């Protein structure tokens, strides 16, 4: 059974869902005021690996990812770009969903937007006020953390010295001091002029950042659900505040497992839009790195360890991915071969398949340790390459196992090779003609033929085993 490191308890725990065979997951999604940077996608790919592995284990997963389309950042950016708030956020929501598709991140079941759940938020705050957890001050409504006795359990934040009634009236996410937090924020004069408000008994307001996630997660997953994911920077104050307002509202435990991924650094420094040292997915693709390389890089480091992005490391990831691709290509070649393999080879293969499957699942069961799972995959490649009597039956079984692993890794390894193997007849003819020229040592003509082949979208690599063709 899988074990996950639960931030709430600070230890690995055997995962047991609330409802047998079903898992509810909530992932903190993007604030859609700009393109998401590659550090954000480490969180989303981690959640994708979690979802894929639970499905691999036979669970039915319901996954929710919110869209924050109203907050300080979206309002400020829409004003700078001279667009209404909805126009701006719809633009970047569309771009975000396209980036998810590019990285082969499975679609969530729902992408609820904050602006579409204002009624539910206002009702929840009325309940919190009646229960004594919320109070109004100058048109804004705050949550009184002194009334919630378990505040700080997730983050282990020290509340000594916090003055009762000290309020934090900012939506900005970088804040790290404890204090009463905003549930509903009074709309400014400028926001009122632009129609950015919701009418409530307290006046014209907009939601606080923390309230959005509590209301939307519980609406789609229930008052208590299985797993909440996000980056380590969200533990405090965001997730701490989610727990406080949710459990104060329902009187029930909010989430059973809290899973957080570490930061992605760039050249040894924390990646941040505020620092300006970040890349978007599109930036890296423009620099020549494929989405598979970027995804491989992001899963090659254990999610609870800091990852450091450099172009050199992306190039290493590219080479590792190419090793897997070459192996899959070799299996496809042999899958069309004829002949029976010796009993000794089949017995050896069955042992390798069993050991590899065990090692892969042990790694993933141990808190989604993708580096160890990838190591098991590469060990499998090494062992299979040593089998001399390779034939169609062996190749097919190896491809089946590779496909099984790829359902978790999400690299589209086999789909990519199927497309790649469809080399047009005219290109194959050019390759054959070039080989004849090489045999006659007519190197200049052979080089010209290579250029012709390149113009068709393929590249020839000469190896000791003969020419290898790759789609550019």
C-alpha cells in the first residue's frame, strides 16, 4: 500500500481513503494574472503523478483544481493592461490550461473559479460570524485566530506574542506573520468604479484568498476529503488558514493528508516572479527543450527535495530521455521479428519483468519516489539489452511493461515512438541511396544526401550498428 508524507503529522503514513476505492484530491491552482512559471508546474506535475499513481493502483480519483480569478494581483494587472477583470483572467486561464495540455498533465474533473462562488463564500462567513469566529471592521470581515484553538498545527507556527485582534489586510501571498486574516475584503473606490465587488450584509466586498479554496474544495469534495496538495510555500499562511476557517465552519476534520512539494530553484536561487528570475514553459520550449524533457526533469527529483533548474541539467534530462526512447525504438523493431526465443531467455525475461515491476511499485509506494522509480526503469533497460535472443514475444512483453510505467510517468514514450517509426518510403529510399554512397566512400555526395534527408524532417546519425534515423 502507498505511504505518503503527511505535512500535518510530519511522518509517512499508509494511505487509506475515506471511501473504499475512491480518492478526492484538491490542488491549489494558479492565480491567472500572467503565464504560470516553470516552478508552478512542479506543483502541478507532482499532483499529476500522485493522481496517475493512485489510478494505477486501481482507485477512482476525483480531482479539483481552483482558478483564482479575483485578488490583488489580478485586479492590479487588469488595470495596468486596461482590461476588465474577466477579460484578463479568461485570457490567462486559457493559456494555463493549454500549458497543462502541453505537459500532458491530466485534466482535473473541475476547475472552479472564485468569482463563480461568491454566494457560497458570503453564506459561509455569515455562519462563522454567528459562531463567533468572524468579526467585521470598517467594511471588511476577519477570522479571529484566537478563537480557533488548533491554529498552527499544520505549520507549527509560534503564536507567542501575537496581539489579539491584530489583522492582516493583505492578499499578497508572501506574508509570513501570523494574525487575524481577511475573509471578505472591502472593495476600494477604484474597484467599485470598475464593478469589482459583491453585495453582502457588510457592504460591497470581494473574497479573501484563503476563503476561496475552502469553499470550493468542500463544495466539490465534501466537508472532509482525502488529499490536499500544493507547494511548500503555501503551508503558512494559506493552508493553515484554510484549515482554521473550514473546521470552524463544519466542526469536522478538513483534510486527512496534506502533501507539499519543495521549491524549484534556478541556478541555485529561488525562482520567483517578484525577483524576475523565472522561465515560463513557453520560454524553455523556445530555447529548444521539448515538453517531454521538461517533464522528465521535473519528475527526476524527489518532490520533497529542492530541485535546481539549469540548462545543463535539462540537457542531461534530454539524454536520459533519449536512452529510454532508443530502447523503446529497439523494442518496436524486434516486435516485428520472427522466431521463437529459447526457454532460457523467456525464463530470464519473466524474472526481470517481475523484479522490475516490484522495484518500480516499491519506489512509488514509498511517498512517490520518482527518482527510484526511474532508476528501476533504467536498470530494466540495462538487463533487457543483455538478452541476446530478443524476438517479438519478448519485445511485446517489455513494451507492455514500459507502457504500464509510462501511465504513471506521463511521458508518452510509446505513442511518440509509434509516430516516429512511420518513416515515409521516399525518405527510406534516400537513406538506402546514401548508404550505397558511403560504401563507395563518396563522402561529399553522402553529405549532400544527408542534407536532402534533413529537409524532409529527419536526421541521420551514423553508428557502429548502422544508420539511425530520427525525426527532427
